[in-house]
């Protein structure tokens, strides 16, 4: 039976336990109690779960590396290279590298296998004129032990690459070694002479053109500096930011200096992040950036990085433990993976949670509800995201077979380098940028928040949403007491303790355990227990010891941190069936490494229960505190390029997590790679709270809808300014309003009649005709959008004009659907090349966006970018320059100077200035 089928049976077993033991389980008060309860269930001895665990244990360590498979792929790459199919050869060599065992492989072939594949790929990169990347592979191949008798090829290529990069002095230094290697090579004299001439001509020809030029050096984009410098009290935040707490709000971030729009308030790396599975082939698992030339994990075939540096960082922090359990991790959902990664990272860094219980936050945390802005200390993921991508399903990874071997492609082929050969958005916001779209309403970009995490359909635990400190210094704190259920709450409003941004800060985020149903808690606990059983007692014990958990029986009494009564192999005493791991970890005891060489044990000790409890705690936290790392992906929407927000990874940012919610925020979150940046988007005065939108934004959703989304996702009722302003049952949402048939003011439909905003108006007209017309408008718009997507522009224009006529009859002029139709018409005319008419309609759409989102909103900036494109193409020079300046100001406020659209706008501006000159 396939492992995926066994996983489905495991889910069914969980559901059976819900019916049989749920009342008993519901009475348990802590995650550790729940973990111990689940570990003692009879179902673990049944065939379903025992076979699943047995299968996963049999897959442990089967990481896909294969010398035969690597050699076979390299052979195919050589064939493609000889045929000058360089892209195909690149892919095959990359796959060969991925399957190649690490340099010191036990089969004795690892070193040559990896180094040959790297060398061959460098040859392809040379042909593709990717000289910088070629040099990286050359150096990696030499480090991996490239055969001495073949090194003349690499050294020869290295000199040519350095010349191509304009690194003349470096190239000259390497010429001597290359010539000496050529002399030693067992190749015909005529070939040696050809290679010598190449080296001489390369230096002579290129030095005249490129001497002193650092070819291939790209502009480095540095993360912005914090306004006023970095705080010593709140990690990763500006000196002008302070952490406070209030009884009704809990922890929050407050300005202790004035901030102008665009000021950088927080710059933070994730404490831990998990790349979504659909991006595994294209992005680095550490820094979450696109991978041009993949660097594989040293231990498994499934994970890739953009550089050796990223691989080493991941291996040191967590992947050395994850690697052999890759099959298990691909079965559980993203929150399960991230929970384990948080613990592994904390254990490797020697960081510890705070003294308050894992079951609930420390006194610096927020009360369960009633917070003015939000009850959570760090809730932010987008609640309901319309454009926000969902998490990819995680099928089991399968290992691949092995095959034969060979060598580098013939050197002759590389002597002379050659180069290698959606329907339009109906919304008026159009391009969505790094923001949090909402599930209802328009597709416009919002202030970059945490896009919603959809449930993984393999895992029994559904993820509601997505929402680091990478320094390695240890911060030893009091151990965490897993048995504590609640903490007393301070009554005063004061500054709170130091926020380090480390594991103690992660642990203190609100889990909102009391808001999870018993069914959810049982499912979480069963998944955590299964993970711990498969991870093994040794690893669970090591992690629990390193994060220093008290309140149970796992005790580190020696300086080395070994469990009391451990055997020489590192196994806890009493690890036979039913045995416990002895002792509790004393406060202040040593945190040393545990031996992982112990034999296989069959008992499940308290350390396993504690590890499962920690996993459950983090799973519960992540529902409200996970943050999606997003990027902007350009897509061609008919004729105008637009951006789509794409979720790359799920992460935890401890400082950003302290931002409370507002439906009308004063800060904006964006990303550079995996670096999170929070900027002010309005004037923030001293004493004002920094407020972030978790998704439900006043510009896109009505109050009732926002309140429902926030309550479901984050367990609180929002009382921000926007919600209080709309706290009137008679309020009409102007952007969804109908036209009153009597006075033409804004009206809403209620109980089959109009409710007008004018107090003196009481329209009596029946609304059945309105509903019929609304259906016609919707059908016309959908049909016209499809026609536009198919290239039938005139037919689309005709349908949209009919749509607009009907809308003006029944909708209030501020209704966003009218603006959406104008936006679609602008696209139609842009497609047909009629820039003048396109500009006319886009300006009408743009006015509505400004009214709805504000004159400094990122939504407006995207509309201005579209308008600038049209004006540029229509040679409306003066108008285009004005539009560009306005757009650049808004983009700079939200993203700084490095947003792709800002670069494009500046290029357009330079071109127009040249035209004027």
C-alpha cells in the first residue's frame, strides 16, 4: 500500500478517535496532557498506524542520492552538449548534480561524480555566456575534488571566464597555472597549442576593451536602513518604535518619535520559514529567491539552494535533521513543517523559550479577545485572499533509480562561446502587488499582509492562514513550563520587557488554544505525535533538552546536557515500552548536545510528549501569527503588464507579529527576498500605535464582512477607527451602493426595497427589476471579459458599453463595478492601439480608486503606473511625466526605490526627458 493511502487511513483513525474519546480529551488542560493522552491511545498498536509508522521509518534516510543515476544523467547531458542543445544539457547536468552524493560518499564514487557534473555544467554556462555563474561552478568543481588529470580544462576555462568578466589582473595570475596544467595534460600537442593560443588571444583582445571593467557585477540591492537607527529594546525595529501593553489590547508597537510617510520602521529576517512545495524546483529553500544555478543539498536530492552559503546555513540550522525525514515532512501540512523547523532552529542556536507556559503567552501577551485592534500579539496573515495563492499540496517524494556514468563534454565544443538559443482583471485596481487581497471584493493590491493559507488537502489539519532572527548568538532564558495553562494579566499600561526577536519571542506569541475546537486540537495532537514517533526518541530528547523544557521528567544534570540515566549510546533510561525519560531540566542547567548514536528504542518517554506539546503549541500559534512571504510576478493582462502577488513561503517574524490590526492601517509590509520591511504610509505622531491590515481592509470590504472574517480567523471583534465610523446599521457602503430611484443618492437593498441615505427619502419601488438588471450586468461583463481574452476586442467593447449603460441606470456613480467596467474598456482600447480612448476610460477608473483607497494608496500607484504606460505609448509627454512623478512618490512610500515598477517608471522618465531635450 502506498504511503499516501496509509496517510488517508491515519486521517480516518483520527476521526474515529474523535467519536470515541472526544469527551475525555476535551477535559484536558494543556498540550502536554493532550500529547500524553494521544500517545497512549490503542490505535497506535492497530495495523493502520503501525504500518504507516513502519513505512515512514523504512523511508528514513532514503534521500534520493544515486551515483548511477547521476552518471546516467551526465551522459545524457554530454550528448545534448555535443549537439549544442545547451539548455537541455544545463538541465541534465543540474539533475546529475542533484543526484550526486557528497564528496566523501561511502560508495567511493561521490567525489568524482559531483565534481564532473559541476565541471560539465560550467562548460554549458560558458557557452550561454553566464560567466559569473560559470566561475562559481568551476570553483565548486575544484572544491569537490575534480580529477587532477582533467584540471587543465577547468583552469583554461577559468582564465577565459576571468577575462570575459573584465577581471584582467586575476586572469593574468591564473594564466601560469593554466599553462602548467596544459603542459602536464595527456592530450595531443596540437590541442595544447590551440589552448595556449586561446589564452593569449583572450588576454590580448579583451584587455583592450574591458580592462578595469568589473563585468557581470549586478547592482546590489541593500535592505533599507531603519529610521533613527536600530532599537536596543525591540529587535529589528527603529529606535523610534517602542513595545507597550494595555489590558484590553495586550502587546503592541507604538511610535515614540514622529514618522513621515515612507519611514522604515522594521527590517526583519524570519526566525524560520518553509518554502511552499510548488516553488521547490525554482526557488532557494533558505533565502526564498529564484535559483538560476541550483546548488543541491549535500544529503538529499529533493532540496536546492541558490548558493553553497545558503545550503550551509540551512544544514546548520535545521536541515541536517530534516533531511532524512523528508518523506514524513512532505506528508504533513506547512504548519507542521514550520513548527518542527522552529524547534530545530531554536535547538541549534541554543535559544530557549520564556518562563511562561507554552499553553499560553507570557504576561506580555494579549488577552483572548476584546482588544481594540486585535487580541493577538502577532496576528497578521491575510484573512481571505482573493488573489493570494494557496499552499501547494505536498505529495510524497519518491526516490529515483540509478544508471551508468561518464565524463566531461569534449573541450572542443567550448572553444568559441556561443549564446543559447489570464483574462483581464475585472477589478478597477488592476495590478495586485505585494499586498493582501481579500476574498470578496476587488483584486487590487492591498497593503502587503499575510495572505491566507488554504488547507492542505493531504493533512488532516487545515491551515487558516499564513503569516528571524538569523543571528547565531545564544540567549539563555528561563525554561518553559509546559504544564502552565494561564498567566495572570497586568492591569497597568506600561512598557514591557525586552523583545529579542529570538525563540523566546516566538514562543510568547498567542496560540489562542481556547479558540480551537476539541476536534482541531485532537487532530493537531495526533499529527504531532505521529511526527515525534517517526522522528525518534533521540531527536525529540535532544530538541527538548536544547530548548530547556521544565515541568516534566526530562532532566539534563550533567554539563553535557545528557539525560539522567542515559546509556552510553545516548538513550534515555526507561526507554522500553512505557518507559519515561528521567528527571526535569533544572533552571540554569547546561545545554549540551546529546549523542544521536543510540540504538533504536521502543518506549515513548515524556520527552516525546513534550516535543509533541511544543509542536502543537506552534501549530496553534501559526494560525494567527504566520506570515506569507510574497513576491510580485509580472503577467501580461491583455496589453498592459500587471503584477500578481505570489506567495512563496510561510514564515514567522517575531517583531512584525506584534503589530495590531486596523482596517485602515498606517503601515505597509513588503519584502526584499525573505527580508520583511515595514514602512509608514501616513504621518505617525509620537504616541500613536503602529497598525497593520491583516487582510480585511475598509477600502475593499464592508464592516460586517470585515468583522466576520477577523472573528473567524483571529478571534476578535475589530474596533478600529474605520469600524467605529461604520458602526451604524443604516450606513451604506458607497462603493457597493445602488442609485436611489427617487433622489439618485446612494442606497442599499434590504428586504426587497431601497434604503436611501437621504433621511427625507423613502423610495417604494420594487427591487425585482434591479435584481434582473444586476444579473444581466454580471453576465455581460463575464462574457465581454472572455471575448477580450480571446482577442475579440470589438465584440468585447460592444458588450462592455452595454454593461456600462445598465450600470448607470441602477448603480450609484461611486460603485466600484462602474470603475471596473471602465478599467476593462481601457484594456480593450489599449489592445487595439487606441491610447487616447484607453486613457479616457482609465482616468475614470483611477478617480474611483483614489476615492475608495486614498490619494497615497498603493492601489492608486498601480493605476497611475498603467496610466503612465498608456500616456507614454500615446506620446502624451507632459501628462506622462506628471503621472510618473505622482506614481514614483507613492511607490517610494510603500516600497522604497527598488520596486520593479519604480525602475520602469524612472526609465520612462529618462526617455521622455531625452525627447524633450
